[in-house]
């Protein structure tokens, strides 16, 4: 049961980091001296990272539900 909770937490952290990367790429968040700031590549990297985080969290939720039975 703990494995599912851990995956949900890790997935949430990864998703949050992906959103931050995405916003930095769009010049919304972060210092202007950052290599990610206003960089179109990081818009894509951020969205991909956020999607991976959501998938990991969903897998953790599914594991949690399966182990509950």
C-alpha cells in the first residue's frame, strides 16, 4: 500500500516541476538570467515532464486501488 502513495507523491512533484519548467519557457516565472527563461524548447520539455508526472501519479493511484482489494 505504501508503494502506491509514494508513486502518487513523486508523480505530483514531477508534474509541479514540469509546470514550472513550462512557465519558465514562456517567460512567466523565473529570473531572466536562467537558461530556461524565454526558451521555446523548455515549453515542450515542461509539458512532457508534467505529463510523465501525471502518468506516474495515476499509476500510483491504480496500484493503491488494486492493493486495497
